[in-house]
């Protein structure tokens, strides 16, 4: 048998932050970490939905140590407030899970193309601002959720904010490539420390992600089609969240690894998460470093003591 959530070790004394924990993969991730004893912070954009998720989690695991903190990755002021309120206390696990997929062109509060701004820049800034807290942990983990759809596109360093050309799927693919390049460069910068940076993908998991883009575009037909495909083909969120939980808690997770579920996101006879193929451009040292420096300039966040 492969790895399952039953293999998650005792996480008492550990603290975890999960972005986008109000639903889908993020909720399952927060739930299972809390079930194993971690103090879990549900980092959510919306107070009402976040509170509903926290109430649901405490209903499923009454003894859980969990709390809600507001975080809007589309607004760097919110990211800075979240990190400032953290106060430098130790952080063992940071799960960069929240994201948007294939939405109409829009801009974040800071003027970034929204998919790039939320999926990459928001998490880049958050990780950098919490890095000292992660380094204070005996064995910190940064797990960033990418996608197999990163294969659709490499990033364009000359047009990171899609000012020349915007396609909603192109922008999504580029943002997911950015997640992998971020992990690649972060892992390099963390060599010799106790923190491991790893990336994962959920396969084709049944979440709200698929319907949000069509809903924002006002296409009821596409929204219904997404719902039908979810019912027919997508795996449950529990399967999609397994790679994240593995990367966050399993021993000997390799830096810069890329973990996914079984074939097409479904359980295989052996079950469990495993290594996934990734596009060669996601291991390009020069591009990863250039994206890193561009991300520092765009967000104003400099990582402490890492070069």
C-alpha cells in the first residue's frame, strides 16, 4: 500500500498555516492536520466563509486547535498585516494552497494580473514575510500547490502581468509554472537550513476552482459543463489533498520535489501520492532567479539572509 493520511505523524506542538482553507483542498488539508494535533490557522479571504469552514472543522474534530485569520492574497497590504500579526512566533508548516483558475482578465489591489498576483506573488510575499518563523522551527515545510497545467506555458519575463497578451488559460499555466520556479529557487536558497520547500499538484480534483472562472465570466453554460465534468471525472478533494499532506508531513521529503496523486488524480491499485513529471523549464536556474528578483521588485519583499 502507498502512503495515506493514516501515515501522518502526531503533529502536537506543530503550527500550520493553510491559505484558502475555507473549501476544497485547503479545507481537507487543514482538517487532516488538525486531526493529527497541529494548531491550524485557516487563512481565508472571506470572514463568513472562513468562519463556516472553521465551525465545520470543529464539528468534525471537536478537540482541534484551529483558528481563522483573514488573508487576501490579492492585496499585499493584507499579506503584510497577516504576517505582522503573526509576531515572529514559530511556524512549522506553511501550505500555499489558495488560487484562482482561468478567470477573466482583472487586476489585484496592487495592479497585478490577478492569477499571477494571487497564485504566485501573494504567496511569494507571504512566504518571505514568514520565513524567519519557519526557520525557527525544528523542521519547517513550505508546500506550494501548483498544477499539471503548468505544462501549458512557461512564464514570459517580459510580460509577467499579461499587459501585451491575456488568455485566461495561458495566464493560469504561467502562474502555475511560477509556483514551481519559486519552489525551485526557494529550495536552493534554503540549502543548509532546516526548512524544506516542496511543490505538489492535486490532479483533477473536485473543487470550486473549476466553476469560478465561468461564473466570473457570466457563462452559465460553461459553469454547468464544469460541474458535469467534476461529477464524471474528478477525484474527491480528499484524493487531491493527499499530495499536499504528504509533502507537509512525511519524513524525507526532498527539497524541490513535485508530488501528485495517482493517474489523472485517481487512486491507483497501490494508492498514495508519488513523484510527478514536470516541465523542464521549471528547473531552469537562471529563469528561476530572474523571476525571484522580479517578484522582489513587484512585492517589495526581500527574503532575510538568503542569496
